[in-house]
């Protein structure tokens, strides 16, 4: 994967990540297990594209399908902490990439 494409993918993830977390918390408050499972499934694609661990998203999707929202809240918190860590690292990485100069 070339650097420009990777940077674009990361930037999209950085834009969407915070709203993803907010929506999961809203799904839990509304006890919307279908939306929770669907969105947990949706986040797996960008996580996988960036080579990140899918285990928490898989677990959250499964818990939503099984209607175990009490456990889903705990997993959502763990996933939120992990995504915040990843977002921080990716932000640092993208700001450290030198801009290519035109020849």
C-alpha cells in the first residue's frame, strides 16, 4: 500500500472514529441491540484495513446479536479506550509524516 493511500485511509478513520464511539454509546442508552451489532460489524472493515485487532468489535457484534447489552456496555468501554489509543497514535503518525515537496 502506498503512503498516500495509507494516509488517506487513516485520515478517514480519524474523522469517523469519534462519531462511531458516540453512536455506540447512544445505541446502548437506547437499548438498540440491532444498531449496536450492525455498527460493531461496520467498524471491523476500517480496523482490518489498518491491520488493527478486530476482537473487541467481534465481541461487541456478538453481544448485540445475543441481546447481552449489560456485557456490551463493558466491551464498548474497552473498545472506546482502544480506539482512543489508536486514534492518538495514528494522529501522531500522520502529523509526523513530512509533506512531499513538488519537484
